[in-house]
C-alpha cells in the first residue's frame, strides 16, 4: 500500500507540475486569433450570465461597495467588445449589453451612490454607466438607437459640471474623490463625440490640462485619491487605479497615455522572481491591501494584474501581456472557462473584460517593447526539486519490489535418512547390539544371494 501511495502521489504531482509549466506559456490575447479570443469569451460570458441570474451580483456586493454594479457593467462592456471584434456576434452582443445596462441603470445599480452629488450619483456611476451606454450606441450603429437621447443628456450635464468645478476630479462619494473615476467620465465624453452625441473636444482639453497640474509628484502619474474641493493629491499613485485610468486615458490622449504606461510598468513592476505581476505600490514603498486591491501577496495585487492585462493589450505591449497571461493561467486555478473554480465570478468578469479588450475611441496604439526575460525559471526549478526526489523514491521502490518479486528464499527440506544405513548404535542379528568392532551390515544382498522378494538379477522376468 505504501508503494502504491508513493507512485500515485508521484504521478499526481508530476501531472500538476507539468500543467502549471505549460500554462506559464499561455499565449496572450495579442498572440491569439480574434476568432479564438471571441469564442472563449462567449463561452465565459454564457457562464457569467447564469451566475448573474443566480444572484452573483448580490454576492459581489458583499465583497466591495460597487460589486453589484460592476458585475453587470463588466458583463455589458465585454459583450460590446465581442460585438465590435466579431460582427457575426453583433446582434447577440447588443441584446446582452442592453440587458446589462438595464440592471446598471436601476435602483439597485444606483443604490450605493448619492443623488445629492454633482453630477447626480457621482463621477463613478455617471462615468461607467455612460461609457456602457455609449458603447451600445457605437455597436448598434443606429442613429435612432434608444440609448442615444439619454447619452446626450448625461454627457451634456457632465460637461457642464466639469466646466464649473474647481477641480478636475469630481467626487464619487460624499467628500471622496478618485481621479480614476473622472478619467472614465471624461472618456465617456470622447465616446459621445465618437458617436455624434455631442462635441466635447474643448472640455476634454481643459480637463487634461487641469489634471496634469495635480499629478502625483513622486511618480508623475495621476494620484489615487484627491481632495474633493481643490483636487490636491491625498494619496500617491497606486496600481489598482492606474491600470484603469491608463486604459481610459488612452481613449482621450493616446500619446500621453503611452508615456504614462511606460513609467507605470517600470515603477510598479514586480520584484518577486517568477511572479511578473503588478505591485500595488511603487517600488521602494509599501502599504496594506483594501477592498480595491484585494489581499496583497508579496506586495502584488491580483486585481491590478487582471485589469492590467487588458491595459497592456490596449497598448499592444506584447511582453507585459504575455507575462500577465502566463501568470494568470498558472495561478488562477482555472478549470474550463472558470478561474478559482468559479468561486468568485466577479474575477472572471474582470478577466473576460481584459481578454476582449479593444479600443472604442482612439485605442492605445503600440508602446516600446522590452526584451523578453526568462521569468519562468523559478517555477521550473521548483518543479525539478519537487518531482525529481519523488521519481527517485518511486524508482527505488519499484527496484526493491523487482528484486524480491519471488518472495523470500525457500529452504530445501533435509534429505530423508537412508533406512539401510546403520545407526551409530545399530542392533545385532539377534536384536542385540552389534559388538564393538563388528562390521556394519551393508545394504546389498548377501554373496551369491538375491534381494528378498524381488526377481533374480540373472534371470530377469523369469518366475521363480
């Protein structure tokens, strides 16, 4: 039983190690055919639709304040991506995206946000909902799309608030402002321009100039949080907001965004061997995780790495996209189309949004590529150190089994004593002891005689 258990463990560990090492080389969306990316995305989205119908959005709300909203928002955004990348799926994508928008644009979708903010419900809600609404209008390519009037009204109000605000970073919650939310909101103005639902080039230009004046002095990037009145940075750049801000900044000003992405990927690059994820805090600084970043492992943020994959795809960053894809496949415990075994569907929502990434307005364009590096070697070394000894033990176990395969050696029984041989104390002819020195009786016949009870040796076969 011990031998069977050892062989079973060796086979299982070898299989897992092999699977992990193969997944380290998983191709990024930039290396795959569009048809393959779309086919996988449709399968994942079908799974996510089922989870949403089973209440996954409510479960996500228990994880972070925008859980319900993002569950439907990302579902809708991903379908728009699919429709834009594959015209054959346009009709279905439009239907699914509209279904998602109906949940976003509902009392449940607006519940965490305050109607007393300016704009109503805050920059986060207005920005993200407007972005999805504009995407649906773009995908429909219909001048009479039913979403067009509300898109025009929402963006007009948003533009007026931005022009009147003393800060480019509008509040998302009472007394709280995250610049990333304003980037999304301003990007929705650019999308409205794209679909002829307004003309906001002047507003966008003013916002870009004002936001540049309030950048994080330590990194030169947009800050994580700011004072809602003055726009003064309160917390420096962090990865969970940067990966989103840069994705939408690319739609506003591609050249500026590419420059920021180059700074970001160096400043927030992982220092952990074998884990090319994204640090939550810049190199040389540290901090704790929160509801946005999730738990940090060696300073790396899983959420920033998942969303950062999509940003790398938008910028055409081959190396970063490949590294983040390989890391996600190796550590995401993906079974079929589900990461983490389907335990956290919101994680799958972020991943499918990233893998289907495509530009809606300007896109990111290509950034300067970096030389590839052999970041996988720690995984390969650990695999050898774990699997090697198990193979050695299994080989020794099998070898011992073969050597002793016939069982323990069998001892031959002692030969039966010769009944004709005289024992040491043999009896004489009369039953007495043979005198000392008397010759022992031999087993042969007496001279001239024959064996008793047998045929004569001289006349074989002749009866007596």
